[in-house]
C-alpha cells in the first residue's frame, strides 16, 4: 500500500437487515440455475461503462483520448474476476450500493424469493443482482476507483453479515472503473473454466452494448462479444433467440416476451426502436414512482434510463430507443422537455398501442395474458391521457356479468346491446366477488343486460370523465334512475299486486328517514333484495364516493337514495301493517331496512349498536 493508504484503517460495517436476509436466502436456497450471477455482474459493468461514456460528453478529461470502454473477465485458480473501465465508485458509493438495498419493493421480493427458492428468475428484478455473486463465492472483493478521483477503495465480504472497506493502493487499482474478484466455492470451481464462461456469456450477455473480453489460463485474450447494437441491425438478420437474450439483458426479465416491437423511423425524426412487452408481471409494476424501464441512446451512446420516454401507464415496456437527432451533450433536465423527444414519445406510444391492438386481433389468447398482467396499469391511461382514450378503448378488456373466465371488449359489449338499451352499464367494486354480489345487478340480470365489472382502483376515476364509447354513455348501476323499464325482461320477476300499497311504504320511509337519505323510491333494478342504496342522478357513483370519503379532508359522502323492491315480502308486510294502522314496529323496520341496504352496499349501519337493538326487538316480537 502507499504511505497514505497505510494510515487508513480497515473499517467494518454491518449489512442493512434486508441485505443480510437476502444473502442468507441466496446462499442457502437451491437454485436451478446459478449462471445468473455472471450475467448480473456483466450487466453492472456494462452500466458503469455507459454511465462514464455519458459523463465524458460534458467532462472529456474523464476518459483518455482513444480509450476503449470494455469488460474483461479473467479466470484464475479458483477465482473469477469481472472488471470494467467505467464510471467507478468512491467510498460512499461502495457503502451505499453494496451495503444497502434502497429500491422499493424489497420486502415483496424477499417474500417471493423465500417462497420460490428454485426460481432464479426472481433475481435481477430489484437491482440486487450483485448479491447473486455469493451463490458461488466464499469471498467477494471489489476494488473501485471513481473516474476523476485520486483515491481507490477496496470492499470485501464473505456474505455472512458484514463487510470491510479500506483505501486501496493506486498501483493496484484501475485508472477508473471497478474490479470484482470472486473466490469461488468448492462446488463452483467450474465457473473458472473458459468454456463455461464463454457459454454463459453467449447465452445471457451476447448483446451487451460493451465489448466483453476473456482471459482464461494460458490462452490468449479472446473477444467474446463486440458490443454492437442489436437494435441497429435489420430485423431479417436477428433470430428469435437473439431478441430474447437482448430482452433479458436490457429488461432484467427472464420470461418470454409477449410482444417484440422493432423498427426504424425516418422522416422528420430519425430513430430506432427495440421494445418488449413482458409476459410476466414485474415486481415493481405498482411502485409509487411509476418509472419506465426504457433506455435512451443517442447514436449508440447511452444517455439515460431515467428519461420519460413513454407515459407512466406503459411503464411495463422494456427496451431501447436510439435517436439520431438529439445532441449528445443535452442534459437530463433538458431532455424531459425536448421537442424532438416529445415527438418520439408520442409516435412510439402510438405504435405500442397499434401493436397491442394487432396482437389482440390476431392472438386473443396471447393478448389475454398481457391484459391479465398489465391491464390495471394500461387503464391508468384512460384517466391520464384522455386524448388517447379512443385508441386505449380498443385494447382495453373487461370482466363482465357475461365474460366468465375470459375478457370482453367494449366492441363486444356494444354489439350485444339489448332492445332499447342506450347505455353501457358498469358496477364499481373492490373485488370481482363483491361486484358479482351487488344487489344493483338483479334487475339487469332479469333483462339479460351485460354489466362491466370495474374492480381496479383507477376505474372509479376514468369512468367519471369518459364520455362513452361508440355513442353510448357509461352509466353506473348505483347512480340515478336505471332506465330499465324500457328494456324487456327475459326472466320474469314477481310484480306487486298493488302499486299503491308500495307507494304508501315509500311515503312512510321518506318521513321516517328524511334526515338520513336524500329520497326513497320504488326500484326497477331490484329483483331479489328488498332494498339498495343508489347515488343521485347527477351525483358521483357510490363506490367513487366511498373512495373519496376515505381521504382525509375531502368530506363525507352525500346522502344516498334508498330504493325499495315493491315485490319483496318485507315491503309487502310493511304495506299490510300500514293499511291496518299498526305502526308500532314500523319505525324499527325503517331503520333496519336502511341498515340492511348499507350492509348490502359493503358498509356498516350508521349506528351499529342502535341497529342491533332494533333488530333484537323485531326478532323478539316475531319469535314471541
């Protein structure tokens, strides 16, 4: 060590709790494919090279003139070293990047990996790929020097709960970049074999955009990949396996892509696109940050993976966009509001929707899997991008009262409209089970009218702002008058013998419940249940009111309308009591009916204790 370095003692640090748990799982779980570790370390090295390439655009002194950024793999006697001459890390970055997991979703990842120890696909989806090295190594030593720094640092750990860090001798450190050396476990010595390394690199990292070189034993150094850009090649020259390999590299996914979108756009703007729609839902799909995973290149130079290249609802898409028009020295802040990039973003989003639409038409089964995984996210676009709503409606699918285990499009729905039906009906609920159990559906079922079951959180928002589809407005089954009387019944339901008797009950309930409900009226939407609650004609849907009422400061929901089923035995019994002038138990019955309606709506009665007392009195009188 240098004199300066010798005065810097080695420091010991404990791993963050999540890292310790993750390391334990990786070391002690049985994985079907440990080869993953090399791909993860190569991906990290490639990212480091690309970050330096970008930084050097504004700070040319970081890279010597004519220097070639590359990754080198060296196999020794029981050791394996992966080195790059990229951006490197300083002391703080080594501690932060290798001692903690800062990404959200860690808890979910750890739970998944604990439950599915054999599924190596789980690694690499949370930025934890570095730790996969401990599956094959007893000791990991990292020597790194940040570009432009006069100091280098050593990080080492056996993966058993702590790591050490100390200053490194500059003579034994890269000029800039990182060197990761693995002391292989006895059962992992084959990873120091040149043929094994070459096989893994060609299988998983053949299209990393940085050259990879191998030095194994006495053999001469060999270039395994040339770092060429796959997206710049003609589609006719690329095999399905090459696309899949690149998808794994750029997207961090291990599934088979459901859709590959590869094209070159020329004209006003010149750019290449290679994008993939996964078939497996990423763990961070609902991360609150809602960041995309598409990388921006400019003339094959990596610029950033943090630019909003696609709208947030398309954040599941993985891949690369490479522009020929953008300046290389454009800052990340300016990129967010660049007119060229805005035009590319708009055009690529349109192409994605077009390709999704084609898949839905040509392979409904494959598209159903895409929708199962990403439908809830795609529907965010219905709310956030109303100008794209018509195109989004074409690829949107719904569970309905007629869809069974499949999906229905709005086109399917409109094609099957019933006689005199002029609206697209929907029910909002927390789950498909609660949607199917809604008493508001009874009248629709009797008339064989299909109802959309909207159970994703975003549904309550977009459906309020959407004008409709194909000239047919959306109508909640819990909102306003249902207009069902105009649609003939296919399932005959019992009708009240005397409508005037039911009118008497309506009048009585209006008087008794005037402080609790906005109105009471007879219902055409009920067939089996005695009562239900609905929203006013021009008020928000009941489910939307619930969502808004949960948010502090937004106020309570408005008074509901109570609808009664004139044909129900409970209503008939109340009418009979009113005719006889026997109203002793009707006050309790009125409150119980309202509480019953709230329970059917998934709510508690206004005063559960009072509801229970009244119900007890009625039961006692009935049983006495």
